[in-house]
């Protein structure tokens, strides 16, 4: 979908720029793609797309770091003893 009609910028172009690491702020969008520099009507929508795309990138990284540091010994209630309790 077109986000900035003045510069013919789409949501996919914004998302691609975020994935490549060439933009991380609205100012970066303005400088690299021209978004919001003419009439400004697209600035809020462009910001929302930028933030959503940034979250998509951050979430896998957070998950990977959580998995990498996970240990059964840090699970609440886990004593590390696999034996069944005596009845």
C-alpha cells in the first residue's frame, strides 16, 4: 500500500529499509525515502509502519537470546531432581 503519495513510497519499501538497517527513525525515513517531507500527511502512518517493522526484527532476537540463556535449573519450582516423590 502507498504510504507517501508525494514520493510514491510503499509500506513494503519502509519495511525493507528497516530490515536492511538503513532506517531506524522517522528522521531516517525522511532522509532516505523522502517520507513526510512534502505535505506531511503520511508521517503518522509511516511512523506506525516503522515501529511495527522494528518490533518484528527485535522479537526474534529476544526469543533467540531467551532460548540461548534458558536452563531447566532456573525454572521456578524445578529442583533438578527427576525422581518421583515417595508416597
